[in-house]
C-alpha cells in the first residue's frame, strides 16, 4: 500500500485551542472497521461534508478520521473571520466576485445555522469587519476595497483617524472602513462544537492519522496508525495535505501564516484600546496584520506568510515569529508593553493561481474538496456541504455555481515555483510594510 510522506503534527501552542476546557479523550481507531463512507480530515471542509452527508443518508455509516484533535488544524488556527465577502486589489471581475459571494454567504449561513441549532459556545459575534489603512500603499488599497464594495452595492462606512482612535485606541491607522455582514468566532471552539454535534450515524476518530490508502476491487482501504478502515466511498478533506493523497499536486501553494494571542487584558490595558469592546480588523494591504480584540479581552495578531511545502513550522521558530507580532502590537499600542503573548502558532492554507477549485469526484467513489484563497472558512463550509449534495445527486443552483468554477490550474514546477513565490511574496510584503 502506498504510504503518505507527511502527516500533520503541530507542536506549537494554538491559543484558541489551549484556552478552551480540555476535550474528552480522543476516540482512536483501533482494529478494522467497514463503513459506507470515510471522510479524511475534520477541518471546516470535512465537518461540513460530515454534517450534510449524515443528514442525507441517515441509514449509512460514515466515519470522520482526523490526524490530530478537532480544532487543532488550520481551521481551528485561523483568525476566526467568517467572511461574506473579501477582496483585495482593484475591483476585479464583479461577475466572478458576485458568484463567490453567493457561495461565501451560503457557507456563512450554514455555520450560523449550526451554531444556533446546537447553541455552540464559540463567541459568535456578528461584528462585520474594519479595514485599516496605514501609509500610502494602505491608502491606495483601502480606496480599492471601498470601490469594490461600492460596485457590489454593499454597506460601508468610513472611519476617520480620530474615530479609529476612539474605537480601538490607536492613531496607527490613517483611516478605517467598516463594513457589516461577516462574523467573528473562536474557530477552535466552532470546530469542536461542530464535531460534538455530528449526526448520529457519523463516528469521529481523532489522533488517527491516515498513513496509507489504496483501492482494491471491493473497497477503499485506509490504513491508520493503529487500524484499518474499509469503505465504498472515500472523501479527502485533508486541507493542504491533500497532495499527500495524490490529489491536485502542483495545483495549489501551501502558505503558512502565524498568529499570537495574549491572556485576557486587565482593566488598565483595556482602557488603552478605545472603547475596549471586541473588534476585528483586517489590513487594507493583502499582507498586512490582522488584529482582533476577543470577547474575553485577549488581543490577537496575525502576520507574515511563508511558503511552506513541508511539515508545520517547528515550535521554536514560531516563538521567534511571535516577536514580530509583539512589535506590531507595540507599534499600535505602545502602552501595552507589559502585555506579552502567551500563545504563538502557525497554520498552513492553500492558494491557487486562478482562484480555481479542487472539488468533486476524482475516481469512482473517490471525492476531494479543498478551500483556498480568500474567505476560505466560509468557502470551505459551502464547498463541503455541496460536495455531500453532489455525492447524493442533489442538484441545486449553488451546486451548479460551484461546479462552474474552473479547476485550480497547474503551477510551474519547482524551483521556478519557489522563485515566482519569492518575488510575489516580496512585492506583497513591501506593499504592506506599514501595516505589519
Ligand atoms: C493563522 C491563520 C489565520 C487564518 N485566518 C482566516 C480567517 O480569519 N478567515 C478565513 O476564512 N480563513 C482563515 N485562514 C485560512 C483557513 O483557516 C484555512 O484555509 C481553512 O481552515 C482550511 O480548511 P480545510 O478544512 O481545508 O483544512 P484544515 O482545517 O487543515 O483541515 C484538514 C484536516 O485534515 C487533517 N488531515 C490531514 N492529513 C491527514 C491524514 N493523513 N490523516 C488524517 N487527517 C489528516 C488535518 O489534521 C486537518 O485537521 C487562516 C489560516 C491561518 C493559519
């Protein structure tokens, strides 16, 4: 049986995860089981497939297999922005953007529905988002975002430098642009909550890395560290590890980005943050820092992208990167010099060249889904649900929209890819320098 070269194993401290109560012990797959469908990967895509497939086929057995704990992968490491729309750069083809918005909004609405139905405690906050601009590039980029929102007819409101200071306590940004419609969450709590409320016919196996798989004449055979699973259908929702399974190699770029989070801030520190109320801020430049003040008064900073074709970044390197986050925090709020980051972590997400899709049936009974580029959490929630619809032959206008997205195109081979990425990354970093 072909063996996977890399399986996920994070060693750093994902703050969203670590500040939740400890989870129940993992149900690890041991021995052999036969089910109708195996889903590999319990991130936002895999969980969305499992929820919808479980509802569609209440009489068939489904297994969801996760290498680590649910909420510990990229989906539970994100900044927790569940975006209804997001776009950097000059107004793009609005027809494509409008199509994407329908998918992102439907993913957001699915997640909202699940959170409400099962009363998942994940700090769900219908905040919307503030774009903040610093420096001349930032000014140019925020104008482009405003223009796109205007073309789409979406609500938006400018915030002057003084208003920004009043709201979030810093004059770092020349101005802000507030737009409603998206939500903020603790993403690890959302993932765990979705896993806790899976349909009854879905069994979850955690700390169960798939180490090899093959198809024989009768079944897909998935080998894990301590067991084997046989199934009629196999769904791969393994995020950036998809290519380990031979799906879409050379069609997406794994980029790691990093985040840090403080302990809850005391009253004195909170008083330095304007109203001291929770907020979510995206830089107007693509590579600028994302900042949040959470509902439990923690400051969160996400910054830096690195091309990472291999395993997760080692924990000591992640701690080093945490120093950059601290610098970013102090540049905005010099008074927070006593507030250290207790958690720093990295996570890897996929980018395609053409905003393309990795979605559908790749061989009889073998399905895959990947979320990528902008708004991946809501995009992934929608794509996961639609993949389950496709598997069960449930047609819909949204499924047809999803199927219209061109496949992710082939990227140049390495080392040309590395050179291309280094150049693009350098340019985007330079353009976002003032928003680090
Ligand atoms: C710091 C950071 C901030 C981000 N902020 C945002 C944001 O605010 N909004 C947003 O929309 N997106 C954000 N993203 C991107 C987003 O988190 C990801 O694109 C998205 O979560 C990917 O979802 P997924 O289900 O495809 O993959 P994942 O969440 O990675 O899920 C795949 C799962 O498959 C499992 N797996 C892989 N291989 C195996 C195997 N061999 N055996 C068993 N299991 C396996 C993995 O352990 C993993 O849990 C952010 C990402 C990071 C890292």
